């Protein structure tokens, strides 16, 4: 259906389709301009009052003799606003109204005028609580898409930066912004992602980027290692764009999806680049070492607990000295679960109580579980280190992937001793090596395919590339 030149027909149709008799927040405002009837449709709470007041003042000054013959001339000569365009598609107009755009119908014109006078409910662009840095910028993405693209534009003032707007979800009509550098990104991957988004039929992106990730990756996601990197930092996203990556922003989500993503991209963090190369290299290597220890500490310790004769005399102090009432493997598995329980409890605890309750829970549970004989002190010590080491990674998905691999190694070590540990190590590395990015390329690039320069840049914090002006 197309827009009618008779305003009564348009009002009758849009009142019915937008259910004005039911929806209190969808408003129709009827006015008279130069002896012609006009109607505005908009959503209450999305309109800039100051802009609308000035626009209405300008419209009321139009006289009968000043009416242009066509709507295009009317827009060019009578509407003193930047974000305005005409439309004759009914479905497009309905979607725009429900998205917060004001649409105007004038008797005698067979097209509607769309005015983007939206104001967005949004919180401040404060630093993300998860992706904090010791130095550097303190702004972060918010739930409003247009603010997030502006934060990226503020950092990259290059004509090669492209920000394409897409739409997904038959009910939600969620806005999706795909950002990439045209001269650096893989344009074949850009085209493939756009086709996947446009051709995927889904009712709504209820979980924002996680829903989109599951739609984009068509295969079975049995491999726990993340295929996407999420960041709430505009500086991290801008750096990824300059490295040739693609950024996907979803409306109502305060984070960016970075792809394609290798295991080195997931581990990399912004804090390393806000310090000199030597300090940044130390921070990066420290994170690698701590992650490695957190993954293998408890399985190796369990192996030596089961086979104390293999342990050198200098390391025998690591063995348990008290009576073991509960099997060690059961202690470790219970603590793995308990750590997640405490984490979930901390999330749902009111902010004013989270710190004192966390300290109280740690002291009380730690002290009395050891005294009661449920857990040994050594088990509590090693699992405490593992729990703290998990937070050295900004990626929740990567932390849980390592947790799953550690639990598998613990079970295999308990059942098959050293052969189980070796099998668990092989399984862990195979899970990483044979994982694929969304582009189908190697998850361990630049190790495979080998790229010496890229490998050095991923392992060490080297100086940023620069060119001197001639």
C-alpha cells in the first residue's frame, strides 16, 4: 500500500495499524498549516521538545499562498531541519514511527515527511566496570547505538571508515551498525556478514549481541572457546578497526562485537597499550603465564597428590599434611562450583552490601570449612589462586572455556592418572588449534599460518607503527 493524498485515509489506516486506541505512548497531533490539515505521529518520550517547538513555529507561519506544489519543494523551502526526508512506503513509515522518528502527513501530498527529532534515553558514557584500565580514557559504550558510533567516529576521522546500518528481527526491528575500514578490512567477509544478517529470519534479538552471534555462526557451538571478542571500550574497538577487524554494534547493547577473533585477540587488552613497550610486554606476558598456571595448577597438583612418590623432596611441602576426609577430586569440583555460586551471589547482591558480604563469606566459609574437615587448607589455597587468576582475563567466555577444560583435565587425571592428564592437555590444545574464526580462518593465527611479524606483535608489546612526515 502507498500513501494517499487524502489525509483522512492516511489517518484511518495508521490509527488502526498503530493501535492508537490501545497504545497510550503513540500520539497523533493534528494541526492546520496554511488552511491545510496536517498530522504528526510520534512516540512520547522520543521527541526533542525544543526542536519541535521551533519547527511548529516555522510551520504555523506558512500562509495559503506559500504552499509549494510538491512535497520535495516543501521540505527544501519550509522545513528548517537537517535530518528530514520523504517516504511513500507504508511499512517503512510504520517502522520509522515505532523506532521513534516523527512522521508528518499533509493533505494533498501522497508522501510522508520523516523528521528524525529523536532524543535517546541513555546513561553517561562512564568507564565500563569490567574493561577498566590503570591509564587511558574513561569513556565506554552505552545502550544507545548512535552514541556508540559517535564514540568511534571521534577516534577515527578517516574517510575510509564505513558505518553501515542494518536491521534484524521481524518483531524487534533491531538496528545493527557494521563498522569497518574499507581499505583494511576483508571486504569479502564484510559482504558475507551483511548477507547473513539480511537473510537470517529471526523474531527478535532478545539477548542483543549473543542472539546475533548465534545467528551469524551457523555451526554447532560445542567448542567453548569464544569466536567473538566483546568490548565495552571505544578505544579498543577503534584499534581493532585500524587493525582490519570488523566491529558490529547492536542497539540496546553497551558493547562491541569484534571479529574475526583469534585466541591472541581475546587475550589482548587495552591496558597493555597505555604503558611503554617494556611495561606493556611485562603485563602481557604476566597475563599469559598466570592464565597458563591457572589452567594446569590443580590438575598437576591432583596428579602429584595421587602419586606423591613422583614429587621431588624440595616440593613435598605442597602435599596435604592433614587428614583427607573428602576425596581431593570432590573437593576441587565442589570449589569450582562454589566459586561460580559466590560470583552469582555477588552479582545479585545490592551494591552497598556486596563488598562486606563478599569479605564475610570468604572469611567464614574459608575458615570453617577447613576446621570442619570438609576441605584441606592446600585445596583452598590453590583454588583461591585459580579463582583470582580467572579475573586477569577481560573475556568471560574465555575464562569459562578455560574452566571447562580444567574440569575435564581434573576428571581425566582422577580416572587415568598421568595418562589422563596428558589426554586432557592434548584435548585442550586440540580444542584451541582446531577452532575456527567466523571467517573460517585459523584460530591460532599468526602461528598458523605462520606470520613472524604478526606473532611478535601479538606476544610482545612492541612500538606502534608510525610514519614521519617528510
